[in-house]
C-alpha cells in the first residue's frame, strides 16, 4: 500500500520541483531526504505570496 505523502513526493519529483535521495530496490523506492530545486523554490515563494490564510479560530484545551 502506497501512502498519499509518498505519491505527492513522487509527483513533485517527476515535475522537477524536488530532488529525492534514497535507495532504489526492484520493488520500491525508499526516499530518505528531499530537497527543493531552483524551480521548486521559485514556485514556493510565489505560492506563499498568493495563498490566503483560513479564518480558523483555535479554542483553548481544557
């Protein structure tokens, strides 16, 4: 079973936004570390400026 985070990381690697470091076996790819590429950093900076914050209010825990 493949986890949704792994699928997301794989998609970002295929788009050229991330570089993954790890091991490749016959059946699986084990990703240990990821790093943003230059294109990934540019898109991340652009999205940080465009995204809106959700008006969520956090209540106090008792």
